[in-house]
């Protein structure tokens, strides 16, 4: 029993160290390439923030701080996207090192099965998945405004305001604004058009600005007025005098407007935020939101199943050609991950979002168990 605990701890530490090194190298490589390709933009923003007489060293330090501000939040998004692949790479490095040093042979000589040696690895993969849940539910929603920034918004506290074209809600009303600030959750000079069943305008609402109220699930209008239009016979219309109005109730919350502007924003929402959006009836993005909610839980199982498929590439009783095995694993696992990720995120006709998210799990389960059972222990 003591040998098993020592062995489990040894394998887990080796995998954790390799995971940290590999993940950090990939992240720094990607961030460094991006900074080099956009160095002029970082330097331009640094010049704007420093006095004209600032020296080269101060500009360099400011550019590095801006680069950290821009790429620092992406560390957590990088983990969300690649922790599964990096974990397989870390396990591959660990088992390759153990095979090269004949540690797997020593385990077999001590009467320990290779299947038993995979237990701490699978527990670690599960732990990485739970860490991603914390990342998804707590960290990413708070960093979402920073993650939506482009290179033209370097140094800003979030993505800049963007225009909202005529956007329809569940009741057929149209909302338009020349400027929506997702950080302050405000609309600039919003216009709302209320239509009847025939598509005719029956109300026009205008305001100087609007602020979202979470408790009331409505936009609080500043200097808002509504003009009611009645339709008579022979296309005759009659407009009333402007009447003050203080709010506009709709499911078009700041989160939903941002989802419609940035498709990737859905993956940064917490489960609670998605549930709040789905509480509104007839949300156009309902299937996309449900698919995102289910896929984040299904991905934990997918990572474990793909690991079961990848382990036989490295677990052998006798020394093997590690380079060829690593190439075979990469050529098989990377396309598999891309296919599964696409399958989980792309809507499938006639298949519900829940089934579409968990269908890869159903398909991979017998394959992974059969593949894992081929290990000669």
C-alpha cells in the first residue's frame, strides 16, 4: 500500500511539472509571437501614455506593461482552450521519460500493473477539468471585457463601445443605438420601435441614454419619450404627442447584445449568466447558449476518454521507439480533438443541444474502453 501511494505521488508530480512547463512554454511562445507581430501598436500606445521626452528604456518598460495587460487575461482563456491537449502532452513526456529510464519495467517487476499506474493520471485529468470549471464559472466572466479587446484597444479597460444595429427581441420590437458600452452597460441615444402583428409601427421610443437595471431586467431611460401611432383606414396614420417613459423591459440585456456582437463571448459566460439569459422566452440564441452550457461539462468526460485512447501509445512493457509513438499519438489525437470540439459547438439539424454536446462522449466511450483494454499490463 505504501508503495502504491509513493508511486501515485511520484507520477502525479512528474505530470504536473511537465504540464506546467509545457503549458507555460506554449503560452509564452504564442504571446511573444503576437507581441512581435504587433510591436508597433504597443509602442504607439506607449508613446501616447508617456511624455514626449521619455527615453527608450521607459518606452520599452511601458510597452512590456501594455503587453502584459493585453495578454495576461488570455492566460486563463488559453487554459480553457488547450488544457486537455497540454495534459496529453505532459502525460506523454512523463511516460516517455519513465520508459526511457526503465521505470515502467521496474514497476512491472514490483508486481504493479500498468493499468494501476494510469489511475493517478486519470485523477489528474479529472482535476484539470474541475479547475476549468472554476475558471469558466468565476474567472472568465470577470475577464470577459478584457478578452474581447482587439489590438486597436490595447491598454483599455475593456472592449470599446460599438453600434447596435436594429436588433429584434422576442416580442418583435426593434432596438437601435449608435453606441453601446458593454463595460458601463449603457446605450447612447437608443431608439425602440414597437410593431403590431402586421409589422406596422405603433410606438416609437427615444431617449438621451439608457442604463441597464439588473433587478428590473430593463433599460432605464434618461429623458425618454414615446410617440404612439394609430393606423386608420386607407393607410391613414395618426401620431400622438410625446409622452415621458422611464424604462424599456426586454430580454436584450448587455450580455445578450454582446453575444450578438461577439460570438466567442458565449464561451466566457458562467452557467448562471446563461441560465439568466435563457429565462427570457424566445431568445434567438437559445440553442447556442444551451450548447455552450452543456459542452463545458461534456468536455471533462471527453478529456478523460481521449486520455484513455492516448495512453496505449506510451504504456508498454518493453522499451519502444518513443519518437514514432509520439508522432503517431499527435497525428491521431490532435485531429480527434479538433473534430470533437467542432462537433460539440456546431449545431446539428434535428439534434438537441444537450445531445449534440454529449454525443462525442457516447461515441468515444466504447472506443476509449476498447483502446485502453489493449494495454499489455
